[in-house]
């Protein structure tokens, strides 16, 4: 419990220092004054958590089971040897870089051979690196506790913010026939739902707020940037799905040239569900400069940055960021610090929940996954449960 408090306080200090250094965010209170002593006193049943902390020499995983008991242990490799923090960062960076490049290259290769007479041959090595990362980050004794929970809260640190935990491979497909697509088991297929949080203190604060029904839905979508940025063909499909699912609950839709920064800020102040479909960019070295792309009020393009969000009042209960965040696999968050981008800015400003992608969003499949997600929300399901169920259904469907 003391180790957990230490990790939480360190992350809060990191945020405070970042905000103090940014003139755009002066006066933001951050997490000062958080009462860490009772963080575990009212721990909710059926919930477990894993929090990571990369120290100067060792990396740690702190696990909380559904009874509120804390276990802290050094992160080790598959042979039981401690992994220094620098080496863990290097290993994760390698895995992310390989997979970040594998999608486009492998997809293009398969597409070019799809019409050929010879059978396709699939790459099956990617599952091994994701399985090794799974065994390192979630050892067997911790997984045993997590499997007894209905919800698992993941609190990453440093480069682990870039790890797609849901896609970690829990069981490798032993099939080695090159003409068959490998079908491993993923962490998202476990019986619990995954939720990410910047810290357990923030998650606890958000959980204490009353859950309001999503009686109103608003959407902003820009698919055509008039040649100033690449088009987003999936935006129109996304907006169509919202109209189909929510009907008269979709009270406002802003598209094209009207997706300006003032309109985005205005809708962020409205309660309910807000969907923002546009381009985005993360800036690991200067996270407060991360942004989502808007149209300029007098033409051109504009940017809504994380720094601006920290000083904005956000009343939206659930925000869906349908924005790509590519080109970051070759960079890490600030050394020894945490990731404070768009998502953190929205939560800090008042949003209760944010749904966002880690990497680029694929227009051919993402609208279908989100279509099912919206159906779940409309039927009253939680955002975490709905997203997990739709990801599982996607795996089964394909």
C-alpha cells in the first residue's frame, strides 16, 4: 500500500511540474491534496487493478485484487530475472515499432497476392512478441487475481501508455502452416473488461461521480480538409451510424468547415455523449502540444491542443475521439515522466470517460466496431463493457 501511494504521488508531482512549466496551464490545480490513505478503504468489489511504475533502476507492477489487497513486485523477464527500466523501455519500443510497421506492409503484401494463383502465406511471428510482453507485464500470479474480477483498471507509466493491453497475446496459436492465418488468444478475450486510467486517484474520483444517462448525443466530423490534410473517408459512415442508432437523441451534428475550434469547445460543455471525428497528433516530447485538427474559422486548418483543454470546462460525460495518432512509435514520453496528452486533458477538464485509439484508425473496420459500440451504449451498457464486447465480437466475426 505504501508503494502504491509512492507511485501515485510521483505521477501527481509529474503532472504538477508539467503544468507549472506551461504558461498556457497556469492556475490548474492538478491532483494536489488527494487523500491517498483511503484509496483502498472503499475499494469496489469485482474490480482489480494493475499500476506500473518505472523507477531509476527497476520497473514495478502493483496489483490490487478485488478484495483491495495490494501486491508489489519487480517486473521480470520470462526467465525470472529483473528487467532494468531502461531495458523494459527498449523492449516495448521494439515491439511497438515492429507492429506499427507490420500492419501496412503485411496488409499491402497480402492484398497484392490476393488475386494470385498460389495460396497466401501469413506472417505469424508478431504473436510471439505480444505474448512475451504479456508474460512480462502480467505474470501468472497477478493474472490469477485479475481473472476473479469483472473490471480491470490498467494504470500505465512512461512508454507503457503506448502498449495496446487488449491486444496482448495470452495464448499463441501453435499452428505453423504458413497458409493459415494465426489465431491466438488476446487479453480482451478474458472474462473481464479493461479500463485505462492516468492514475487510480483520478479513476477513484471519476467513479464517485453520479453516472448520468446518455440522453443527448452530439457529433463533430470533418472528412475533407480541402487538400490541407489527408481525407478521412470513414467519417461520413461514422456519422451515419450515429443517426441510425440514436435517432432523435442525436441533437446536433457539426460537419465540414463548421468543425472549428469554437464549435468544438462549445460542444465540450454540453452533457451527454460527444463524438469527435477528425485528425489527431500526439507529441511525446511536448505532450501539451498534442492536438486534434479543426477547420479554421476563416479558412485553412486550426489545432485544439491539450494545453488548451486543461483550461477548458468540459461537461461531456463520454467523449469518443475518432482521431488517428500515428507516427509516435519511435519516441517515448518524457524520461521518467508520464503522458499528458489530449485524453488526460479532457479528463482533467471534467470529462468522465474518454474512448480513444492508441494508433491509426483503419477506416475499413473501425466504423463497424464503433457501430456495435454505439448500439451497446444506446441499450444502456457501460462504455467499457460495450467496447470489450464489440472487440470480442469482431474477433469472432473475422
